[in-house]
């Protein structure tokens, strides 16, 4: 079966408003941009990450750094060192003694006002993202935001607890509405579970659609699905 994805040249065909003697040049120029711009950006991101991880080599004593006893620099050794440090830390923290040490460390941080707030927030965020049983950012939703009749992509962030759920009549969901083209900024809103629509598209497809300002549309996984009715289960509302 042939690949249905069009090539860079095929993706940019001249339309009715782009005809003329310069239309072929424009098509080839755009096709070249579609080839090189993603490659350059990908290369820049990968190189930046590798260089950032290589800075972990400064944790080693100068005599034990690979650059010293090899005589030259090998990019990527910092990534290996970071993985080893993470594995060893996890191994230590998983046993009884390690848990006691982590508890003592967190007890010390809990006594520092500003550090306590930042540390607890980051730890809870990481626990939510890395937990295997967490629903956070596993589902893509459609919500009517910022007003009725206007639909936007959003991500299920979790179930509200405490006062937010106690003081609402309906079962609520915590939803993150990202902004385009930067999905790392956005809004946290609370929506009734029967007022959201769960989509079949994956989180990565939704991210690409947001970053591309809606120009990269993932193929539909199912046809004829109505945009109505509750889609995501939520905890029962408390009286």
C-alpha cells in the first residue's frame, strides 16, 4: 500500500490565486522550505538538549571527566551520566533507607516558606504526569470556550477535589485550555463533565494542530460522530 502522505512538492500545488509565470518557482521554494525548516529546527532542538545535558559532566571531579582522560570531547556523554544518576537515585529512593532520607530532606525543605511552595507544586506536577494511573493529559477534549458556540481544543487535567467540587452542583472536570502557537501557556478551567466532548485524536496530534495554528489537521479516526453529550466520566457531585 502506498503512503497516503503527500510529499513536500505535492503538498504545495498552485491554487487559483497563485497562477502565473512565478507559480512554479513559488511551489519549489515552498517545497524546499518544507524540507529544510523542520530539519534545521529538529537539529537545533536536539543539539541544544545534548549540550544542556553535557553540563552534568561538571558534577564529576576534573580528573574523572571524559574530556580529560580521552583528550577530546564526545557529545552526548552527559546524557549517559544523567541517566545513570537518575537510575541510581531511583534505586536508592525506592528502598526503606532511601525513603527515610528523602523524608528527612523534604522535611527540611518544608520549613523554608518559598522553597516549600515551589518544591511541593513541582513534585505534585511530576507525580501527576508520570503516574501510570493518572488521567492527566491523556485525553483531548472539545470545550465551549471562551463563550457558548465557540469550541476549542483542551486537555483533561484531572478531577477537581476539595472546595471546587464541594461547591458545584454538577460533577466537574479540570481542563487545561492551551494557547496557540505556544501550548505551554494557557488557562485552567473547571467544566461540567456533561458539557465536554472527548475526541479520538491523540495528545500529540492535538499538540501539532495547536502549534501549527490549525493548519495541520489529523485524519479523523471515526466518521459521523456527533459533537454532543457527555464524553468523559467524572466523580459524582457531592450534595
